[in-house]
C-alpha cells in the first residue's frame, strides 16, 4: 500500500527562511527574505514596467495600463 501523505513544506525545509543563496556570477550572498531587499526589488519592477509603458507610448501612442501581481509573478502592460 503506497504512502499517500505528503509533509508540509515547512516540515521538509524548516531553515529556508534565513538561508543565503550565493549569486551565480558575483558569488556574493543574496538574502532570500530580507524586507528591504524585497521592497527594493518590488520598486524596481514598478520602475521597469513604467519604463516599458512609456516606451510603448512613445512608439505607438496612446496610454498604457500596468498591472502587477507579485503573488502570481505576473506583469501586464496593455494599451488602455
């Protein structure tokens, strides 16, 4: 009879929250769940999306709407 129970993610990897990841190219530690780093990354995404919308407006004219969903990892830039 197969084992049908699956442990929760927190039970399997309890130390993930404070774990450092080494950068692929820089070899410097990257803080995974740092509040300041997450806020800075979110602001960078907002700036990048606004830059894309402004570039599209210059090329094609019109106004563009930006929708960002950080939980789904989704960025939408569409002409309004």
